[in-house]
């Protein structure tokens, strides 16, 4: 009897590990994901807006890629800086790191 599977697979009937499907790290069936890869959300691992690293809806970022910040529209915008060394900025886009 199989009790657990590697990431991206689930135990089916205690007999075998079956692939969860694309963009899903953990699932309970091929149609219900409990943990998506970064850039995807929900039980079916729908794609986030391209500016998001992680999100709660396709147009609502939780985290942004390096060098961007969450703007007033809940999407990520590029930091405003005068060189290429800004890795973090505040909610107005000014470089803080």
C-alpha cells in the first residue's frame, strides 16, 4: 500500500501515484490542486497575471518579482530607480534596497 507520493503526484486507491496535472505541486485528484506552482492559483492552478509572482486571483498579486512592487491596482509595476541595482521598493515604487 502506498501512503505518499512525490510532489506533483497523488495516491490513487492506495495502489499507485498519479500525476496531478500541469502547474500543480500537491493535489487530491487530477482535478483538485491544493498547492500550485508560483504564478498560478486556485484548485485548477489558473495562471496569475504575468506581472505577479504569486496571486489570489488572476488580477490580484500577493507577491511580485524582484524589482517590482504591488501597485494600487493590485498588479506589479517596475520600481522607479536610476540604476539597475534596485531589488525592492516601497508601495510608491521608490527603491528601498
